C-alpha cells in the first residue's frame, strides 16, 4: 500500500449523475496529478465528522490521505482536525 498526502479541491454536494445525494471532490497528489472522488451520503457524513467541519465546502484545501496503486487513486481518510488544521 502506497499512501500519499493529497489536497482536497473542488468540493461539491448534490445529485451529479447518480440520482442520489453525494459528496465529491478532487484529490490532488501534486500539481499535475488529481483524481475525482465521489462518496455516498453515509461516507460523506463520516468524512465531514472526521474533519470536524460544519459545512462540507470547508473541506476545500483540506489535506487527506489517498492510496495510489497502479493508475488508481483511492481516498483513505481526511487529515483529522485534532492534527492542527483550522476548521
């Protein structure tokens, strides 16, 4: 497992094209590499609670951990609020 630190950008909440509410954002592992991440409502709640933010859009610029394997980037967890990031 190769975990890397990434930055969350382009946070959105809505229906997108999956006909149910979702949270999405782009995880940037460096200046030229990014991956769209889409989460169901239950996972979205877990991410928002772990970050300790009151508005999901506050995740903009938030650090997170992703797993990079082959050409796939998979979100693992947000950087916890207790680690010093200001919500």
